[in-house]
C-alpha cells in the first residue's frame, strides 16, 4: 500500500483513533481494568514484634531532603507492635507531630496500599517490606539494614521486585526516633 492510498482511504484516521484509544486506555487506569497489571506480593510476612531493639511509642523520620520548592522535608515511618509499618509520607521537621496528629483517626491512609508494609527485627538486623507506587501495578521492595540503638536504624540496601524483574541498590537511609503516642491505628485493607 502506498502512502497516498493510506491517507486517502481513511486508514490513517483509523490508525490514529486506535493509537489514541490505547493511550487513553492506559493513561486512565485501563491497564488495571483489562487485567494487564499485577501487584507484587508483600515481600515480608506480617508477624508481631515483641522485642526491645526499637522503640514503638512514636515514629521515625529519615534524613532531610529538599523538595522542588526548596522546602526541607523528612520521610516518616511508623512501626507497630503487630509488625505493620505505616509510610504516611513526608513533612517539615517542625510540622511532624501535627502531621501525625492529622492522621490519627487512620482513615486517610487505610485504603492506600503504598502506605503500608511490614517489618522484622532479628538480632541487630532490620528488614522492611512495602509496596511502591507505580503507574500500572504495585511493585514491592524489601529493604535491609541494621539497628544502631533503640532510637536509630539505618537501611543499607533495597531490592525492588516488579514482574519478575528484581533490582537491588545500595542505599544509606538513616531513621531517628521521635516520641509521640497519638499514632494512627495500624488497621488497613491489605495486611491482615
């Protein structure tokens, strides 16, 4: 078929419509609706933590990072005695407790899969599993590191699992403790 015939028969319009349809389908969550996406399993089974290597009467915050507006923010991680970890996001240092208090009823993040994970501590090793945000599915990651003391731990590597393709990278993410008893509940839709 020559180029002139392709454009004059309307096949070009059909072709454009098909491409636009595919882009719209994928861009609006269609891949999930069509069963093309598959979430990874939680890489670490949930189990209660009964140790004393880390304090659980508060939350942990990571090293400072600067966002696109130049604001310094800290990632937050909240561990629970039932072995669940909540990843509520990040905030400024002076807003941490107010940020956690705003989440205290637990409803805001209860149904956000990427906000939940599990953790395990054995001797001085810590392992944290979670789901990650992606456009189509939820890949999982398994981070490992060491407990420095009952108020500090460092994650040193992360394995990302997505559709049978695993990648591991070396990291150095240090987390420090802040006492705060009004934590959100660990109840969620994903870890029973």
